[in-house]
């Protein structure tokens, strides 16, 4: 009796291959580099919620760093920074994009 592959086996195999390709595409889209911000900007003092320091990026956006070093808390200071966007967190400041600074330097 010859060995025949049933049609349902081929359908299942296609489903597994398509599913695998979709999973790989989704993982590639979740690259953490896409959440990395590399910019220059200006430190500003924001007088909301008791006052805090933020960064007005040269891209026109406002950034609310959770870990701005004390030495950089000077209104008007120009900086170059690299940061990660904290999409899964919120701030009571309700101002700007919440970020964690990876590196920062004066310009």
C-alpha cells in the first residue's frame, strides 16, 4: 500500500509555517531600539505639580525624565541625551513623554 499524505496534514503544515512567520514578524516589530530616543534639547523648569525639570527636545516634543542627574537640573542648559521611553509607566506630572535617561552630556 503506497504512503499517502492526507490533505489535512498539508493544511496543518501550512498553518504552522504561516504562524511561525507571523510570530517572527511580530518579534521583529517589538525591537527595543525603537523605544530609544537620541536627541539634543534644553533643560527647562516646569512649575506644575510643585515644580520639576523636563527637557524640551529639538524635535519639538517635551520629555519628563525620571532620573535627571542633579548636575543637569539647570533651566536653559543645552544637553545631548539618550533615553528609553517608559510606555508602561505614568507620572503625576502629566507633562511630556516619560523617559529614563541612559546617558546625558552638556552641549
